[in-house]
């Protein structure tokens, strides 16, 4: 869930920003196809782009920086209960989200089953390329893919107009739009913007169908009267394009509205600045050569918390304050890389690396007695054979903490070596180990 959270946040922010552009600048215009494609592109971009492994890094010849990431905390048994309580909040949020996903996924499946049962119950009658299903009087006319569902009680005089309306839904593939929105809603069920977007797309579908019927020769007054006569039908579910979707007032108003000027199409360009900002937010990373390949399998950038008293609460402000400039250690005789095509990896992945640290790092008694806290910055090299060498302290806090940090790093078993152009090479890593006694105190050495 932790790995999925950044994607969820980026996707939510993206769809919210782009929908705001639609709401303020485009929704009142009568360019229905343009608005439809904008909303669909908005959803597709917000769902797919954060998944792509595209990251932009500014060219930077300056020294590397160590970025402190998610903490690994080592605590004694007496604070395990406190940690467990905090973890329960994260677990509860994860369970709530996944429960929502399951509920809306089941809702989606039930809607498909409902349509299948209606089709089997009333049977299909082919006509002019579409499949016509004659249903009882409880249902308002609706369509799903190339199937058109028509009530048996509709007067013969209005039947051709209603069929023309539903055929526009079929030919313009409006069902595909609804399935896309429904899929996005399953994963973004908590986001009110996705619900608003779904309602807008449904409205646009009706505007397009109304526009098509009027362009085929039906008079506006007759068509509006026919819409009013069909207000009592029941909408089957959200996957269908219903003749009546409880927006009659808006539909009638849109029929009588003056068509937007051609120049108004240029309003869609307002989305470009928002899109550029989003692209920068989703792809830019403030990193340089030491952490350019920072992935879940590149654990050397995790910060280790050693805390025998209380749980540290690491705020974003603290993270920024604890960033340090990279200081190059004395390198081994061979060339040492900071970025390679294939980064070294710890046996067992991130979990194995973190378990090792949790099992071995001990808070020195002298540091506990003197109340010393702070971060020890250790640099080490993963050699060609995977062994650890050249372990040094870049900045320490004394009282045994520096020695403990070096001791644990030297104890690490062999890694899977890094590779450059298919050959094993030496790769340097920088490891911050944070010693904290009191989470309410600043993360600065105290002596």
C-alpha cells in the first residue's frame, strides 16, 4: 500500500486540476465532442501517466546529495505498543480504501450481471445492425454497446425518434466512455471529482444524442415534448446510456442555447499550462547522480532510526533539515561509481536489508545516558564481488554512535554487485543512521 500511495496521490491531484479547468472554462460551451474527448483524455492521463517510469532530472554537475527517505525504526519492547497503535492507523486507512475498491468492483460486476439477465429475460431482436431488446414498461429506453433496450409501451409514433437517439449512443461508442469512467471510479471512489466527471460525461452523451436527433429533422418542440413524456422510466444502472437520466432541464436548456463561437474552442488551450505543471510535478525529482536510481530495491538511501525510548515522528520539515551535502570519501584504487546501469541489491531485497539493520543496530549505553541524539552519515562501497569495503563516517555524533554505525555496516553480508556495461563494478552508497531518544527534540547532535 505504501508503494501505491504516491501513485494514488498523483492521480488524484492530476484529475482534480484538469477537471477544474473543464469546470471553469469548458462546461458551458456547446462543443460537446471536444468536451467529451477532453474529459476522457483527462481521465486516461491521470490514471496512466503516474504509472509510467518517466522521471526528469535536471543536469547537475554539483556534488551529490543524500536524501533521507522512509524511516526504519529500532525500538525496545516497551514502545512496541505505541508503534503498533500508530501502525494501526495506517492499516485502518489501507483497509478502508481496499474495502471501497472491493465494494465498487462488486457493484460493477453486479451491473454487468444485471444487464446480462435483462438481455436473457427479454431476448434479442436484430434490426438494422443493432440488437433491439423489447423490455416491459418499468424501464426507460437505454443502450449498451450495440444493444438498444426499448419499452413495449412506447407509442409507435415516437419509437423512430427514440431509436434515432439511442443509435447515436451506439454509433459514437458512448458505452466505452462509461466503462472507462466506471473503472477509474473503482480506484478513485473516495475522490468526488471522478464522480463529477462521470456525471458530466453522461450529460454530454445526452447532449450529443439530442443534437444528432435535431439535426436529422425532428422539430425542437416535438422532441422536447417527447422527452417530457418519457420521464417515468427507471434507469437500469450507471453503465447504460439512458434516454432519461434525470437532467431534463439541462438538456432542454442546452437545446435552446446559442451555439458557442468557434474561437471558444481555443479555451481548451488553457489546459496546457495546467498540464505542463502536472508533467513537471509528476516527473521532476530533486535528485542527482547518487540517488537517480532510487527504487524499492535500492535500499542505500533509507534512513535507519535507532530509538530505545519513544517513536520518532519524522516531518517533512525535518527531512529537509537533515539533508546533507555529499562529501567524497577516499576511494579504493579501482574506479568507484555512484550511478550504474544495474544498481547493487541486497540479498532478500529491501525487507532483507532492513531486517538485518533492525536485528543488529544497538543504541550505545553511553549515548543513552548522556542523551545524545542525531544522525550518523556513513559511506561504504559495494565491491565487484559484493563485499562491503571502505566504510567511513562522513559526519558523526560521537559517544559510541559512530562506531556502532560503522560496525553494523561492516557486518552486512555480500550484496549482489552493481554492473556497468555488463561488467561488475564498485558502487558507492551513503547511509544515514538516525539515533533518536525523544521524538519531540530536534534531530541535532546533543552532548
